[in-house]
């Protein structure tokens, strides 16, 4: 395509001026407070002979360079690099366009910085997801990372990287201390040390009575004592 820049020599002259004195260029401001630094639009306004005016800077420079609205908007952006300004001016001098008929530059990016696939140079699309569908924080649109865990650290099946659910149980239904959902470990004892039948490892229940019904003091639940031993061997 043929360049649409009407005065490429004027643009090239200001690019050369910046190359000769890089301290005079600051793409983030039309004119610095001290008046020594200017963006490419600011340099154009000065060259046009118009009064220094930040509000009119872009319009004055666009008219001086002879730029289209699209080219002016792209060229005057604060993040434009000197290399980009140089290449744009070089092609304009040669009678060529920086952007093709579809609006893409020679690197394959449009004026907004996106390639034909919709991704910027950093690999992320307009919605901040990369080509694999992951955001900058590493999570996909469904909220899971590449390993299949959400932001809280749980998989789609509800287990964390250690294999435990939000309720603290693994796939076998056992927590990190070895107890199941009913509160018993693999040996059949609760956290307080009692089996399902209510007795602990020593054979006593929560009230300290054994299976025969008496406690360590030899008393039954009704308060009666163990019977006296038959020393004589009588069978009475």
C-alpha cells in the first residue's frame, strides 16, 4: 500500500532531531514543564510554528505531519517506542505504509497491539487470557489452574493438593489424623479413644465401667461391690 502520510519528510526530520538529542524526547508528555522534552506530537507542534499548547498539540502535529486520524492516534500514544516512530517514518519516506490494508503492521499486530489471533505481544488477549486460556494469575475461565486446582486450592472433585476435601477428608473418607467421617480411625477408635461399642482400648466405657459392668474400684453402676471371693472353694 502507498503511504497516506502527506509530509513524511517533516515527520522524519523530527525523528532525526530526537535521534540527535534523545534528551529532548519524552513520549508521555507534549511539553515538559521545563520546556526541554517533548513527545513526537510536541516536536511537531514546535516545528509547525504554532504556540505551545497541550490541548491543541495533537491536532497541530497531525496537520503538520499530514497524518490520518488512525495514524495520528497510534503515533502519538504515550507508550510508543522510538523504534516504532523511526520505522513508521522510514516507511513513510519510502512511500510505504506501516499498516497493511487489514490494519496490521509488519510484525502482525494492529493499531491496538493485537495480532490476527487476538493476542498482544505479551501473549494475552483482550480479556487477559493467554492462548491456552489462562489468565495472568494462572487460572482459566472456569477458575482452575493448569494442575486443575481453583484459587482456594481445590480440584473440580473437591480435593486439595494434599488429597483432602474442604471438610478435611481424603478420597477414602479419612482426615489427616486418620479419622473417618464418623470420627473413628482405622483401628475402630474415636478421637477420645472409644470404639464403636463405647469401650476404650482398656475395656472401659465413658463412665469408666468395663464390659462386665464394674469400674476400677470394683463397683457396679448401682453402687454394689464385686462379690467376695470364695476362698474355701464352697459352691454355695
